[in-house]
C-alpha cells in the first residue's frame, strides 16, 4: 500500500532529514519526493510504500501529525488511494 506524506511550514534546516529518518525508523520506503521553498515556506510531497512498515498507517499518521506540531510544521499522511480520489476532477 502506498501513502502520501505532505509537509508545509516555515523553512528550517533538516525537515527532509526529519521525515526521512522517521520513515526509516518505521521501515517505510520512500518511493518519490518533491520539495520546494517559496518565499521561505517549505512544501514537500512524498510518496511512500507501507508494504514492509512496522507500524499501521493510522498510528504513523497520528505520530507524524504530533511531530509536525512540535516542530511548527503541518504534516499529513494519507492512503494514496484516498489522496488520488480527493484530487480527481
């Protein structure tokens, strides 16, 4: 199962590393990543693979949401099928 991680917040050192490390700790493989910084605002979309994950999507999603809040970031994790449905015209 694939999931999409989105991150938005004020640019700061180590955001990508933070997310990548948390994925690695949970045995979640990063399949693709896109990031940009617009006028000091960091935005990232990451597609990850949960097939070997050591945690459930719902647990990881809640953990990442809380981690984001503690770092001044908005971090969301959702099933890619739901993400695709939300963005289909």
